[in-house]
């Protein structure tokens, strides 16, 4: 507490008390646009937070903490102040930076770079007030669920009957891939807009919205972190709004493809369907840092699950002793590795399903010379994840 003579909570900090069903750590405090996520506190820490009003010096705070919590008060207060400072929640204290900032060269290259669009949060609120609220109403959500289920049936029928194939339009792989990329761009915007409208339904505006660049791939994003001040039911609804949008639009596209009489229209609609379902699968996958992961973290109550699980796994591979865990960290790390291999195989397998178009684009003797390196490239991040600590272990033994 020496860094700040009279510690005070940041004036922009937001606080909320969640329902008792959320558990003992149901007091939430966050800083809009802060470097870390929200901080969840129990009742004792929330009481100590009230002391940080900028009017007490360190000695007075220690005395007040002792009165509130007994001998455990001062060390508890010190931990609280440190956590608040780490998240930028103390007035006059600049945090060191995001706790999950990558350090390796490849990791830094793969770190997303964001550019917020000015007035985008206000635009989302405007859209909600001028008709967007209907899109996130319960009747429309029910219709979206029906469209998603019907679309899955339609997609299966299209594949079984051989009327369409992934990434193929007019028997050309290039046209199919271009259509897929174009539809993905549109669907990403729709997905993020669904999150923003669902958050507006909760009475809150997004912190920011804009474009992120991952390697050379741009995509839209909407920062819905204010939802952490809402009960779990609303948090779940906001998180699921994006994947439900993907599934509903994919279902509509699959139905159009099944009913269309023009083969070109059917094939284009099917690429939109594939693009939507790929988006839904990626976003619902709990092993990626997307919607499914946030649902899992919220359900398990395990903050920074990815960072802790990967760090622990790499430490074990490097031969560093680690403390025992209750299971979720090890299970998550193993599943991440398994999905890295399975996802790469699924990606290359999807391209292989378009073997007719692929055969016309490449000679048969070159086809697997292309698919093989493509699989190796897709599995490279997982290999790097495992290879780096194993290399350190080998060097340590040498």
C-alpha cells in the first residue's frame, strides 16, 4: 500500500452484487476498458473495498481492516489492494499490462491487434432502439432455434444427395473458397452484432467494437465485458446470442439450398451454410478463446483457465515440479492438445471432401503433396505448444 498514500477506487470503476446463487464471491468490480477482467470478491473483501475512499492513509486503513476482519484484516487488505492495482482499479496507479501478454516471438506474432471503431457502441444502442430489440426477443430466439434445427436436417440431405459440397461452386474450388470467405466476413459481423444487441437488452452498452487482426486475418469484435455485472442467466444469454445467430443463419441458408431449383444458387447458399456452421463450431468450442470457453470458465468458476492450464502443462513437460490440481486444469490442457490435432485433421478432411474439384485444380500425384503440408501447417501451433517445453527439458539434461 506504499505506492498509493491514500488508496482510492478508480472513479470509473463499476460495481455490482450478484444473486446469492452465484456463490460467496458474488461482489463484482470492473474497469471499462481495463487490462484485466472483472474482479470477484466475497463479502469480507467487499467490505474492505468500502474503506478505499481516498480519505484514509495506510495506518488508518490497517486499523480499520483489523476492526472489520480481525487479525486477518491487514493481509487481506494488502492482497485486495494488489489485485485492484493489477487490474487498473486503483486511482492513480497504472497497471503493468495484461497478464496473458505473450512473450515468445511466435506468440507475439499471433497476438491479436485491435482497432476500435469510433461511436460503434452508440451505433449498436441506436440499432437496438430502432428495431434491433425484436431480433433479441424471446419469440425470435425460438424461431432461430427452429431454423437451426431445420437447417441441420437440410444440410445432411444436401450432402447425402450429393447436391452440394464444401468449398465448391460450379465445380470450382477457387469460387467455393471465395464464397466461403465472403460469407464468413458477413457472418462474423452478424455474430458480433447479436452479442451487442443482447447486451443492450440487458440495459448495458458494449465497451468497444471494431476490427482485430490475427496474423493476416481480420475479423470483427464486440467487447461485452459489462455483462459480468449481470446475473449468470443474462451472461449466458449474451454469450449464446452469437452462436445462435450463426446456427439460425446457417439453417436458413441450408433450407434455401435444399429448396433452390437453380444449382448455382443452391451451391452458393450451401457455402453460406458451411460458413455459418464453421463459425458456430469455432465459437462454441470450449478449447478456443471464444464463447464456449467463456461459458466454461463462468460455469467452473476458474478464471484464466487457459493460461493456468497451459502454463501448468508446459511446466510438467519441462520437468518443473507443479502443485496438484483438482482436475480441470489437466483435463483442459489435454483436451487442447487433442483438439489441436483433431481440428487440423478436420480442416484438411473438409478440403479432401471436395476431391472432385481438388482433382481438377491439381494433378492427382500432387494432391496429397499439398494436403500433407497443409495438415502440418495446421498442427504446427500444437506442436510448438508441446515442443518448446520439451526442448527446454532436453537442454537442461544435456
